[in-house]
């Protein structure tokens, strides 16, 4: 059920983006169509709400405005469906709910002869987190994590809704190097790890300098970019897109399940 909802959510997000492109590229104003006897009248309503009748010579403009109107109404329906899916996913039981159930079952195990699972999933076990700059943790995610940026929160939510186990800002030590990658993933079959660092202020010279230094540290520590550690970037003018996040998460999901 969850996988079906997540797949539909991906489709909706993609369709919404297409509608937004169609609307943004369309001419300004909106089209109204009125029937006058057996004929149809076109009326253009401007952004200033002024109206004027359109001639038949403006058929190209009328078609573009008609596509714009359809895209707008379709997008409204898509957003309504997306809201319903998000609501459903937010109220779905998560791993911690099932852990609580297992703990409750253990109370009655001897009476009912119920086998219990004592092992806590990797991503829900205690781990050492980044304690630096706690004031920067401002954005609450449905996963329970509090993150430092809206983009990190979007990534966190997407991972959580896709059901991919991960840790946020978990301590990583390689030789003399200590890191706190934004997101850490574990492949139980092979014991391998993968990391994701997102750099969200690359138009800031000071931030960019620190980001490049951190990337250099990862490489010197022996981690191969785009294989063992993923790097994503954004600026204030080019924020990370939902499609990019989904693409990265899809590659991580494939890696975990292989």
C-alpha cells in the first residue's frame, strides 16, 4: 500500500511540474468562453481584470489560453490528491510503532507463545549525532528528525515516505578524519555504507569554500564521489528540485536492494 502511494506521489509531483511549466509559458490573462446562440464567443480577461472580446483571428492565442486553463484546473485536482496522499502517509504506522507493538507483545509472549523480535532496526538504534550549532536545527520532519534547512527537510521527508532506513548527521570516523554526513545509509546484506552530503548555499563564497574543503576531505579519506558519497548542490537562484531528490533516492534504493 505504501509503495503504491509513494509511486503515485512521484507521478503527481511530476505532473504538477509539467502543469506549472505550461502555465508559466502561457500568455498572460485567462480565457472565458460564452455561448451566443449557436456560436461561441471568446473573451480575454487580463491580470487587471479588464475584459475584451477576442476575434477569430486570435485563435492561436485562444488555444494557448485554453491549454493554460485546463492545466490550471488539472493542477488543482492533482494538488488535492497530493494533499490526501501526504495526509495518509503522515498517519501510517512507522517502524517505531511496530517496535512498541513488539515490546507489548513480549509482555504476553509466555502466555500466548508469541515469538518476539528484540533486535532494533539499524536506523532506530542510538547513534552519536552532530552536536555542533544546535541552534541551526529548526525544521521538523515527519520522521522525527529536526533538520538545518528546508532542502534537508525535503530530502528527509522523501526518504521517510519511501521507507528507506537512514540516519541524520551520524558520526563517521575514517582514520583521523571525523565527519557528520547529512544522511547515512546501510546495506545490511554486505555491511556497506553510503553517504549523502547536500550543500545548500553555494552562492555564498565563505560557505562554498568550506563545502569544497569538506568534499576534498571525503576524497582524501578514500570515499569515491557518486559511489560511496553523494554530493548535491543548490544556490538561492537554483534550488534543488523534487525530481533531483527522487533521482538520488531511487539510486540509493536500488543500491540497498541489490
